C-alpha cells in the first residue's frame, strides 16, 4: 500500500464520519422538537415540571444517539441542543404572539 492509497483511505473514512455526524445532528434537531412537544403534553397537568420535561427529552434523545457518536454527542451536548431548541421555539412563539397582539391593537385603533 503506497502513501496515496493510505491518504485516500483516511479521507474516505473521515468523509464517512462527517456524513454520519451531520445526518445525526440534523435528525437530532427534528427529534428534539418532537420530544419537547411530547414532554409538554405528558406533563401538561403538572405545575413546575420544567426540570422533569427537560430531563425526559435529554434522556430520550441521548438514548437514540448511536454508540459510536456518543463521544461527540455527549449528554452535555444533548442538554445544550435541547435547551437551544427550546429557547428558539419559545422565541418564535413570543414573536408570533407579539405580532397577533399588534394586529389586534391596530384593528382596534381604526
């Protein structure tokens, strides 16, 4: 095996790893949104269940990560992904609420 073959083999392995990484990350974001919504539904009758909902989502997502990627997608990374996704969902909901209120106020002013 010459040096070119070794380099090609290394590049192929790295490319395969990167494809798997980005596919998993994209799938995780979709799953995080689904599990956040599921946790909200599951805990809808409980007051102050934020920590329980958060832990439920983190555990469900972490258990879906393939074992060979858990050194990248550690529980801490999953926690950050869940928190960032929740924050984005909350900001979007607030933005939509603000727009709806502005629309109603403008309609009342006419």
